[in-house]
């Protein structure tokens, strides 16, 4: 049960992190390169999405296997409960991504 929950939470955090990378690259291509051909930019953007997401999904499996074992055992020692440790880890990771998204989308920084 906790393994499925861990996999799902890591998957969610990985998707959010990958989307930040894709958004940054799209913004860079659109505004920083000075290139204005919408057809070529669309093709490049599609290639970037595949280039980012394809390895991410393979990497999720690797992360799940290696880091989860270490992190869950560490968080279990701290929290006293494996499921509570997983939830705490997800909240910390989600909070960090929330702050990054808040800064990227609205220019708000809390630090």
C-alpha cells in the first residue's frame, strides 16, 4: 500500500518539475531567441516536450526504487510511521514546487 502511494506521489512531483522545465524552455524559445517562425517554434517546442518527458518517466522508476527506500526509512525514523513520513516528504516537495511555480507564474517570492 505505501509503495503505491509513494510511487504516485513521486510521479506527481516529477510531472510538476518536468512541466517547469518545459515552460522555461518554451519561454526561452519564444522570447529570448528572437526567432519568430511559429511553425518551427511549434516543432521545436514539441521536440522539447518529448525530450523532457520521455526520460523523466524512465527516471521516475529509478528514483522510486533507490531514493524511496532511503527516504522512507529516514522519514519513518523521524515521523515514527512510514505513511506519515511519505506524506511529509510529499508536502515538503510539493511546497517547494509551489513556491517555484508561484515565482514563475506571478513573480511572487516568499523568500
